[in-house]
C-alpha cells in the first residue's frame, strides 16, 4: 500500500516495530533501518542494482529478517519542488514493490540528503574509497531519520 502522506503512513503502521529507509539510485540502493521504537535511523547496507526482481528479493530479505513494518523511499525532487524523471522512476519502483509486499510505503523529500551524507562522512575524516562504499546507505539513514522525526512529531 502506497501512502501519499506521512500522516497516512503513520496511521498504517503498528505502534512499534522498525521501519526501513531507501535511497534509490540508478546503480545502488542505500538501505537504513530504525530501532523498534522508531527513534534512530542506522545505515545498514548498499545493494548493488542488477535488475528489479533481484534488487527487491534482497530488500525483502532484509524486511523479513528485521521484522520491518513499513518502507520510506527517498523522493528525489528538483530544487524547485517539481518532479523530474528520477522522481517518476522512484514512484514506479514503489508501485512495483507494492505489488510484492503488503507493507505501507511512503515517500520522503530527499533533496540534499546525499550532500548531507557526504558532509558527515568528511567531518568523520572518512577516506574517499570508504565514502564511495557507504555514501548511499548513509544517505538512506538521513532520509529515514527525517521521516522518523516527522513520525515522532505526529505522535505527540
């Protein structure tokens, strides 16, 4: 089920259980997960994209192993807020994924998430090689943390 708003997503979630955040790229998918109380996002792994069925098979393995309750997809909006080809591709991925799982899926504005991830990794004095390895799942963590913070605000 695709939830167009975070409010609808929150209503579809159980009170506890982790959620998953994704940073969809053309070459990789960054994956982050929250704790069961949905307070903290933790980068988990980067899936090297091959084809949709293989990518989703790995994603659903993670979902099952971690008892994930919902999925947040980073939506790559243009800086003016409009949607371009990458946002349309993300929405198509969500539609295809929703056919394979009953979990609620929502979108989170991911503008500048990769920039924030790069800045955090630079501040941590991470080598260029290591940054290339982890940037996508760190960006997924930033996307997921934004959604977690919004969910926390809504629950007050």
